[in-house]
C-alpha cells in the first residue's frame, strides 16, 4: 500500500495556562492516505481544532511525530513551516478570509505571490482563472467579495486553497456560515475534487455534513474515540436534486 500522505505518531499537545497544564491532544496516532476525504469531528474541547492546527503546520506537537508526504515536519522552524503551508497545504476557513477590496482572481492568486514559483502576470491570471472555472465561478473572476454570495465566496476560498496544487486541503467548518442548500453545494465541490484524487481533511461538528465525507474520525478528551468509514454516504448531487424536488412541491402548493 502507498505510504500515507499524513501520519501522526503518538502526537501530544500540552499548553501551560497559568499554573495549570492543559492536555489538548493525548497521544494520537492517525494515518490518512492520498485521495481520502476525512471528517474530523468532536465537541468543543475535544482536541479536534488543536489537531487541525498541527495538521496545518500552524502549531507543533509537544511530543510525537507528524509526517507529511513522508517528511517529518514536527520540529521545523517558523520559516520552514511557512514554506510547507504554502507548497503542500491548502486552507479553507469558515469565515472565507478573503481580502475585501480585491477581486476573486486576485484573492486566488495570492498564495502564488508568496511561493517560490516565478510566474508572469499572464501565467498567474491563467492559472487562477482555470481554478475558478473548476469551482464553478467562470464569469466572476473580477467580482469583489461584496459582490458575491456566501457560497460564491467560499468557492473563491476553495480555489485559493487549490492554486498551489497542495498535497492536502484542510477545511475548518467550511459550511458554518452557509445555509443548508449552499452547504450541500459546497460539499458537492469537495466531493468532485476528492473524486479527482485530492485529499481533504475537514473539521465539522455537524453529522449531516460529515456524512458527505468517506471517513469520520471522532475525538473526545484529546483522543480518537472512533474512526470508521462512512456507511450510507450522502452524495451532494442527489441531495441537491431532492431539495429541488421539495422546493418545487412547496411552490406548487403555495
């Protein structure tokens, strides 16, 4: 079997709060292979956000190892971690985190400007437009965030996460600010990307959103309590069709 793209080995994370030592993650070992779609779940204080920060190289483990694409990134310095984030990871956030006075295209181009690739303006434009097309935003390239719906803004954020061809896309509550239909649409984009081989790790506290993933990892008290393949997985295209049927019936009845 191919080596996992993400491998945590007995990872621990502790914080010092005053005189108290807080054990946020308590010796987690976890493997995620290329092409998986994993939902990381758990209530507040379960350790899932701390684990996500370590997966995203935003924080280092206090103990244990984190291998990303076969390389130990556990003890890298800040600059090295920044390079890893820019080249191997893509991030999608609940609040989109788009620059408000910048077009969709320019928001998507941003990671390339901080990377090691030296692209011409034309190459930047072509790459950004191609990724925006892949998430269904053709014709919106010059729109600013204020001219886009919440769902469209999240699509821009997903395109930005993909622009550097990352090994893993990390999505932190990506549907938290969206209505039900738009949430399903965003899950549809993630499913399409995953069908094309992109590895996705998504934090969510919503079981109905986690059901769109292929695998659910549930944390509690800093430990993995459950790790299972999703049975009866929801398919976004089918759910959108069902929602459209319901909407049509409501329209007829009214």
